[in-house]
């Protein structure tokens, strides 16, 4: 997938389109480029280990957008610091 295709999933306000917020594949592609886009993912995907891990690998500060359960997750926190 090219960077151009990935950015199609991001609208002009640098957010995920409403329809894409629940699409794990599109959210993963987006957070690989900008971990902060996790804030626009659905609650279900903010609770998904793979999505959160991908986001914090790109930007450790993305942890603030993950569900609370990840704040006590050793593997996730370790990757974020």
C-alpha cells in the first residue's frame, strides 16, 4: 500500500473519516504514519492490542488515546517509554 492510499483514509482535518474509525485495517495503516490518529479510532479499536501497539511504536504519546486497560499493560507501557 502506498503512502498516498493511506492518506486517503485521513481527511483534511488530519482525522480518520467517520466510516474508517471502525475499520481495523485502515486505522492500522493510519496510525503507522501518525500514532496520534489513534484518538479518532473507535472505542473498540482503542481497546485493540495490535492497534494500540502500532500507534505507540510510531509515537509513544499515542498511549494517552488508548483505553485505560493499556495503562497497566506492561508490554504496552514498556514500548511507550
